[in-house]
C-alpha cells in the first residue's frame, strides 16, 4: 500500500510537468494558428424580424396565464375574507374544514404558479428553437466562408460580457456579427 501511494505521489507531478511542457515541444499541431471570431448573439436575435412575433406570442401567453392566476388569487382572497367573517361562529370541526380548504386553495395557487413558470419557459424554448437554429446555421455558414476555427459569443443571456475588452482594430478584424446578419439578410 505504501508503494502504491508513493508511486501515485511521484507519478502525478511527472504527468503534470509533461502536460505543462508539451505545448513547448514545437509539435506541428500546437504551432498551427487557430482562426477565431466572435459575434454578439443577442444583438443578432434582437434584429431578427421573427423575434418580434415570438415576443408578442410570449406576451399573449403570459397575459392569458396571468389573468387565470389573478382569478384564482381573487377566489382565494374572497374565500379567506369570508372565513375571517364567519370564523367566530363556526364550530371547531367546521373551522378546521374551512382552514383545510383555504390551505388547499393556497397550495393549488402555488402549484399553478410553478406550472405557469414552467409552461412559460417551455413555450419560450419552443418558439425560440427555430430562430436559434436559423442563427446557428448562419454562424456556421460565416465560419466556413471565413475559414474560422471557432467563434465566441460576446455576451451571456443575462447580458453579462464574456469578452471584457476588445481593441478597435481587433474588433474590426474578428467581429463577425454583421457578416452573420448579412448572411441572414437582416442588414
């Protein structure tokens, strides 16, 4: 057992050293320059005419579900107010039944809200899928046309920057956002 621990202890630094110095060996695969580019994925999506239709359909879905939720919420509020008015004259058994009914309504409302959020996310994914596929196809076309090895996205879905700073001359050379939009006939 001691020998196994020693072998692993001595082996790990050797493997790490090999991995660290391997790129310095002049291997042809490592000396090849990779061609990169980047796009502002969400700026392209914002410019797609289909995006407005997707946003409108999502707003309509949200509005309808919200109205349904608010109706259930009003129903629960009314039931609670009625309970408060009658609670003093109810027997213990009737009070317990009414409290259970209110708890059930509250649980039903929370479940509706959870399902509502899941359905909204599912609807968004369903409506966005064709746009994302279209965008990815355009990015693939531009990458092949410009002989690019990989393309980075400049921002996340929440708007956070992935690439924090780009020199203007580098931006001009490697920003493929306009090329992708031209490929999609957006600009």
